[in-house]
C-alpha cells in the first residue's frame, strides 16, 4: 500500500501560517533523511537535516555567522539568526526560488490569517504584510514582504530581543515599524 503526502505547498501553508512547530521539526528530519542520508550522511535525522539547511543557506549567500541552528522549530534558546540572514533568505525566495509562489502563499497575512490575524488591523499594513512571526521568552520577531505607499517592495526583518516587559511591548515595537514602512511615500 502506498500513501501519498499532500503537496509540500499545502504542508508549508499549514506549517507557517499557524506556526506549527511540530511540523517544522518533522520537515527538518525529513530533509535529513531524504537529502542528508541519500548524500551519504550517517548521523541522526535532525543533525542531517541541520546540515542540509546549512548547505542551502551557504549556497544562497547566508554567511556562517548569520545563523546558529539547533532545531527545526526555532524554540531552542541556542538558535540565533541575524536579520541580515533572514533578508537574504526572503530575497532569494522571492526572486530566485522556483518555489517563490508557494513560499509567499505559506506566509501569514497581516490582519487576515495565521499568527498575524489580529495585528495591523486598520493600518496600511493590513492585507499588505506577508510574513512569519517568531516568539520565545524575551524575543519577538517578524520578517516578511511589505509594499510601501510609494509602491516599493520591501523585505523586512525585525527581531526585538532583550526588551523587558510583556510580549505585547515587543510585538508593538515591530508593528509600529512595519506600519510606518507601509505608510512611507
């Protein structure tokens, strides 16, 4: 008996929009088995997957010091990434990847769905920002695509780290920046 997986584009949307961390771990392990193991790797699935991700990021121009990755979910406090590395990835996905439309469709839309459904309502970023959020203790991130009032297409990556107080304070900082960029003419 053979069981066909749903298309990766559908899996990506069901992973990215609600920020489903279990799926991201599973995707990392799958990369490890389907790419890392087939290329001669003999570590566990997770380590092989991390190697596959590292090789891809290096190939598209992310420097070695742009990311430290320990898991697929991003929940480890040991995971580190620079906004520059994120912008390099998002730029590549928008302009060079043959999967650019599936990638874009997987991202949550400000004021509409996913983890951004309750953010940006009533601002120029509503229905405009398409991105991915990330939140762990003392860190809030938002990266994605935005069109300014002047029609300029931007890739944004905002990581608010080591700012005390509630998560709302950190997300509010990012939201204010994104709304200001959306209004920029």
